[in-house]
C-alpha cells in the first residue's frame, strides 16, 4: 500500500472521542513528559504546544517540515511525538515507520480520521482537537510504551 492509499481507507477505526478522554486529574500523569511536535501549520503547532504545556508537560521542540523533524528526532530527548500526517503535501508515514521501528511512542494529530493498518496501534487525535482528546492520545501512546517495558 502506498503512503497515500490510507486516504481512501475503509477502515472503521474510530478516533479518540471526548467521552473516552481523561479527566483533569489524569492529565497530571503528563506532568514532566517531554513532547516533540511535528506540525507544518504554525497556528496548529502553537495551539498544540500551549495545550501540552497546560498539561504540565514540556515541549522540547517544534518541527514544521520533514527535514526539520528528522533533525529534531536525531538531536532531542523526548518521550512522545505529536505527528501531523500531511506536512505541506508530504505525508509523514515514513517518519512514523521510523519512530515505530525505534520504539518511540507517537500520536497522529490529523484532520484525516483513518490511517493505514500498519499503524493501527497509534492513537489518532482528530483536528480540531480538544484538551481531553489530546491528553487521551498522549496518555494512550505513553501507556503503550510503559506496557512494553
């Protein structure tokens, strides 16, 4: 399947819903976590960073391009990645494969609701997100990593 084939996927996997989202008390589990944001839209990146900071987590970097993201991944120390799927017309699925191969937890934060089956375990936070759905995605991704230790 090509990187673009997921756009037409008939996958019925649901994105995180607010009803399944953590409470403010559970958000405290994100305190001290180091998060890397990969998002090409400046306003979205700013909103994501502000929300993550409100959780008590630290934004260790923001990459607005695939080359910038690769540089951030190779030089920063982080616990989880918030990954936009469509980076200025380039799809970040190759980067997602690399993160998966390295055992780095990530969430897709995207306007697209479906991702290819290869990433069925990765949480999807649909844009526009709420604080609750972003927190739920991060907690799920970080929880999966903790469960594999």
